[in-house]
């Protein structure tokens, strides 16, 4: 696994873990405690160099994310699936064709 690809994968797993926790925990202080715990778990394995162990840790993290997937996750309002997505969409700017009238 290339170094840059590995960094992106781990960062993606970390962000997914935080989003997952935010979907399950709605109180800010409890979420912050969970975020610190997640960060600590990622920091514990920061210096890991064994490819087999890294592969195991990535697989375990992906399995945990799948296991604790929220049925109704929090989605930012303007994102696809959000409450404001495609609300008040501007009409097309091109002129209508005469043959449609």
C-alpha cells in the first residue's frame, strides 16, 4: 500500500468514525468524550509498520463501522439526502423552443 493512499484511507476511516459517533450521540459533551476516545485509538496504532497488522486494523475498523452503522445518520442540510437538498432550484436559463408551444 502506498504511503499517500494509506494516509488517505486512515483519514477517511477516522472521519467516518467521528461522523458515525455524531449520528449516535446527540449531546455535545458525550460526543466530545467519544471523539477523544476514537482519536486515542487511532493514535495508539500511529507508529505501526507491520503490513499484516495494518491490514488487520483497517479491516477491523471497517467491520466496526459497518456493525455500528446508524439507520438514520445525520446529513448536512444542503448535501444529498439532507432536508434542504435541491430546494428552490433555479429554473433553466436557456430559451424555450418555439415548437413546444
